[in-house]
């Protein structure tokens, strides 16, 4: 068995106050950043399953940010998320499987299935309810991550200034560092300069956002309860969450209909949708390159054409 299993089981015991021994460890799909496992432990009251993310100790800040994001969504009390059991935990010498000590995050194990029409509709209604919960400031008190990219945050009153400074400008700086096309970056500077056009007749509410709401971060329980995970939480314009649901597809039509029935969108949402999605496409271009670079260029030009 992987040497990390016994150490993770001990950390679960420390967190739950009950002795747990590792019984089995099975790799599961969990994304491209961390290793993901289903850990089954044996305790006095029987066997229990847990979802474990593991990586080198240097990635522990990502686990901390994820745990804080999940806790914030839990406190909102609207959309189901996996409970945080313990983490981030940095292992000791007994859990090493290489030169660097491991770190891990343990979450509640949930049996998940893809969203369908009814569960998608429930997610749309719940997301609208979460977005309606009053928030004091835009932004977030701590930096976190979008995928594996650092995501800068402050608390702010000016939404557009926050978005330009702590979202788009950061990605354009990464683009310059990564030597992405200079014309794309210069056109991005034009986008930043002219963005006020999109907000002349629109003042967004302060909404608690999931922040990375693509279909791969959503599922449902067997009873149809929608579940979200892997957040990049902050407070912002609700349209930024909705924009990402349309970027890569995968959401049932019932999701979009239910959200709009619960809280209609303005007629000029489609232009801001593309403006917000520049951030996510740029992030993919910076992380993965390839076709995402051309996609970012085209999206920037599309938004500029709308100006």
C-alpha cells in the first residue's frame, strides 16, 4: 500500500477523534494537478471511505485555499459541497515516497453522478439563491488559486477596478512572462482601457461566487442533490460565474433556464459574458499554451468588436 495511506488514516483519526487504520487506497479521477484517491479505513464502527488529494508539501497552500473556499460555500448554506475532514496536512518521514514530504487534503467521500435535467435545474435555482445572499465587499480577504495559477485578491468596493487589476491584468502579466503573442497583449491593454463601456448602465450585485464553475466541478448525488467542488471562491458579479458555465459547455439546458427564471439576466449579459471569459481562456493559454492562445486572441477581438 502507498506509504501515505497510513499517515492519512492517522490524520483522519486525529480530526475525528476515532482511531482509523488504512484498509485500501484506490486511485480515482481528480484532475491534472493533484493525485486523488479513495481511502477506505477500518474503525471500531466499521469501514469508512474518504476522498484524498495528495501532492508535494509545496502545494499545501492550494489545499488550504480549497478548504477555505469549501468552508465559505458551506457557510452560505445553499449548495451542497464535500465536507472538509482535515487538511492541509504535511506528512512526516514515515509518509515520504520521494525526496519531498507529501501534503494532503481529506474530504467527505460522496457517490457522485453527472448532472441531468432535474439536478441541473436544482443547481440553477440554488446558484441564484447563493448569488442573492448579501455580501459586504467585492473580492476576497486571501489570495487563492484558479487551477494551479495564483489568484490575487483584495477586498474592494469598485468591481471593475478589482476585475481589471486582480484578474485580467494578472493574466496579461503572466502572458508577457510566458512570451505569448505581443499583439494579443497589446489588444488586451485596449480591452482593459475601454472596459467601462460594459458597465455604463450596469451595476453588479456583490455575490458569493464559486469562481471556477465549469461542468467538471459539478455533479449530483443519487437523490438529485447538486454538488459543487474545487472552488476558487471570491465575491463578484454573478455574471462571472454564469459566464464560465457557458465557456466549455456541459451544463443541462434546465440549469440555465432555472437560473434565469429565479433571477433574470440583463439583455447585455452576452457581451460581459465574453469579457469575463477572457480571464479563464487566458489562464488556460498561460497554463497549457496550444490552441488556447488562438482562442484567447479571438475572444479578445470579439469583445473589442462589441465596443
